[in-house]
C-alpha cells in the first residue's frame, strides 16, 4: 500500500507524517523507517523508528530513491513501514509525471515485499495528477 500526503507549504503534512510514524512504531511488529532530508525530525519521531537523513547519501532522482529504498529493505527484511518526507526535496526533481511513475513503482514494490509506504509531497492538491489521486 502507498499513501500520499499532499499539500502546500505549512499545511501540516510533516506533522501528520510524524504522528503516523509514532503510531506505527507502537502498532507494527516490524521495523519502521523514516527517510527525510535533513535532521529536523530527530526529536519529533520515536527513537524506535529508524530516521535516515537523505542528505547523507548520494540519492539522485526518483530511480535513485527507489534503489535506495530497495537497498534499505535488502538490509532488513523486517521493515513493514517506510515513510518518505518531502519527495521533491529528496529527489531534487519537482516533476509530477516522474513522481507519479515513482509512486506506481513503489506500489509494485509494496505488493511484492509487503511493505507499506507513506509519502509526503509539497504540491497544491489541485495540481495532483490523476495517477497520484489513487494514492490519496
């Protein structure tokens, strides 16, 4: 399953994501991972979740992020939830069509490996593509 949290700057996306990470840590039997750009979430999410600062790794574009997620999973098959905060910031590309393709590929990964994803995206909800809307 892939769930998309979309909204403009200051709309509460990160707060919602933090709440979901902390709830997942309490509910999930497996590992919870949160990928963010920077260390701003360090004191907001539970220390039981694995917080990864994407700036520390050479992630380039959507394919790079998908490979990164695959590598994280390959290193720990117990991961059941992955949260990605700020898709455009992490990939360095604000491209709705590429983001839609990424979400579709993430959904296929989710089904194959039984990992659930929550992705936040800074974008006007009216600008979401039809393909993105199925993940809302």
